[in-house]
């Protein structure tokens, strides 16, 4: 039997160490330090460096990467168990060297980058010395990348990029941006778009504004609306092959989506813990909330949904490790992506509701968690698009029925069974 739902004891010891380290050393940073991506914010920099050193000494740094890139090649399943803990804190992924979007950008640089590109961009990214940006979505089109218009034209030894990008997260702090642009408008977009590594200091990159999520303070807003005007990048800054943008995007986004789901488990657990604590702490009409059946229903439904989601995430991580090919798990990753915002929304909403006025107040984290669920239903592609992927992939496993009636048509099946097993019913009279 190959099925196993247990973590090996040696790795469980690492997870236990992480649990305590995160609780005591990392989670408090969320309340006293600024944005982990902001290289100009030097507060606590030495302290953070020491914490990163401890993670490296423990052998838990950049665990999404193989040993050739300074990681430990733990694979996606172990990464999932780690991310379930790391998702508890804004600072944790950076301190463990596996923060989005840098982890996804590192993955494509490692996969498609030339030795020079790796030396100049990947190395400092993996060391945690710089941060990066993935600049793909445009103001007029997001879910359908075939509509992108940003253009890159070859001019001697350079490519010249013109266009606008929208919601390019962390651009304001990034040392380089990975930009998707049309390089050949005369062929299908699937062959006519390419990826470029664009150093942030290149003339012509203008951040029109940084957009925030919800009522985020504009000073902290991190999703850039960017104009690229005659941005010249050397020809060797093309990432991968000309026309290869879609293939690269799929590699990048597949990993990114499942990593978001892993970290979401931490949010779900937190919401569930708060829900249970509240139910056991608050009394009304002479009894605890925990004794009310409608409250019990919320707790039971939440636990069941969380466990279902977790199993789907872990199984998908296991499949990625097994096939080592995101294309073979497209359906599974898309299913996780569809379920993620729904489960997070439903569990957080119930937890918030059970906290009454306190729940919707700015003294509890529920409102931002709820907005986070909405954002996760859009970022990396909206739910509808992923449902289409799930359905299309599933339908490939079926074929149309041959006859007038469906293959499950009972009279047809009965007739076939009677013919096949005629020897059992020989001599029988009547119409069974
Ligand atoms: C927090 C956050 C961070 C992001 N970070 C980045 C980043 O770093 N880099 C980057 O390039 N982009 C980023 N994005 C952008 C994200 O990838 C896009 O928002 C996403 O692809 C959807 O595009 P859109 O916003 O243009 O929505 P649209 O494409 O306009 O879609 C709007 C809505 O239309 C519906 N819809 C769309 N397509 C279909 C369909 N086929 N069938 C049925 N209904 C449909 C859905 O309800 C969808 O939500 C980020 C987004 C968020 C929210």
C-alpha cells in the first residue's frame, strides 16, 4: 500500500522547530516592522538577517528550490507542510527565502535563464538581497492574455518595449521586472509573445501610481500601474525563446498558484482557531455559544471544508513531485485555485460572524482576511477561467456516446447483460 497520510518523524521535528520559531521570533515582526519587500526600510535589517541565518543553518532556506540552486530539493509536499506554517506571518516567507512573487520568478529564471542571467538576477534573488516583479497583466485585459498589447520591437542589439501594465506587484521595490510583450503580432499570441528581464533602473519605466487593495493606505500600496515608454533592454535580456512567453507563464503561474494555496491553510487554521475559541468563551441566553446547534454547524462545516481543501492541496503537491511537470497537473492546480477563495471566504465569514461587532471591527483581522479571499479569487486568474480548465481537462477523458441513447441507458445495458449472461437465465420466461 502506497497511501500514507503521515509526516516522517525527522521532518516533523523540523516543522515543530518552525512552529516555535515562527511564533516566538517571526510573527511579532508583523506588528513592528514595515513591508518585508521594501529594501529601503532598514529598521530591523540586522535582526532579520540573523533570523535568516538561523533558517539557513537549520537547512530550511529556499526549500522550493533544488540543491543546485541553494535549496534542499524537499519537493512540493514538504514545502506544502512548511507553507502551512509560513502563511501565518507576513514576514515568514521572506525569512525562509520562499516569498511570492520572487519564488515564482526564481523558478523561471532557473528554468529558462542563461548562465549570465542567472548570475546577475537569480543569484542575488536567491540570496534574498533583492526583490523582483512579474509584470504581465494590462489595464484593459487580465484574464485573457491573448489580448495583451505591450509591444517589444527589435532594434539592433536591443529590444524596445512600449505599453502599459497593471497590478505589477512590488514593482516599486523590485530590482528587475519580468515583462511579457508581443514580439510578433502576425502569428498567434501563443507563439507571438516573449518574456524580458528589465532592470528597474532602465530609462522609460514610469510607475503611474501604486494601487492598493481595499482601503489600503496609498503609502503602502504595492500593485503598480506602469507605463513602459521606449524601454530599451539588451537583446540578451530576452528570457527563454522568442515567442515562448506562454510556456514560461504556465510554468510560473502553476507553481505560484499552489504555493498560495499552501499558505492559505495557515489563514484557514487561524480563522478556525478563533471561531472555536470564541464559541467556548462567549455566553448568551445562559449558555456558551458552543452549545448552540447552529454554532456547532458552523464549526463542523468549517472543519470539514478545511480538511477537504487540505487533502486536495497535499494530493496536488504530491502529484507535482511525482510527475515533475506542471502540465500533467493542470486540472488539479486549477481545482485548488477554484476552491481556495471559496473555502477561505466561507470559513473566515463564519468566524467573523461569531465574533459579532468585534468581528467586523478593525480590532480583529477578519475584514482583511475576507478581502484577501476575494483577491485570491482574481490574482493568477479568476475562478471562472480555472473552472473552465478543470472542465475541459476532465472532458478530454471522455468520449461521446456511440448510439442514440447514452451508454448508461438502462434498457440497453440490461439487453447487453442478458445477452452476455444468457446461460444463467436460459429457460426463463417473462420480461425481466
Ligand atoms: C492581489 C493581486 C495581485 C496581483 N499581482 C499581479 C502581478 O504581480 N503581476 C501581474 O501581471 N498581475 C497581477 N495581478 C493581476 C491578476 O493576474 C489579474 O487581475 C487577473 O488575471 C484578472 O484580470 P483582470 O483583473 O483584468 O480581470 P478581467 O480579466 O477583467 O476579469 C474580470 C472578471 O470577469 C470574469 N471573467 C473573466 N474571464 C472570464 C471567463 N473566461 N468566463 C467567465 N467569466 C470571466 C471574472 O468574474 C473576472 O473576475 C494581481 C491581482 C491581484 C488581485
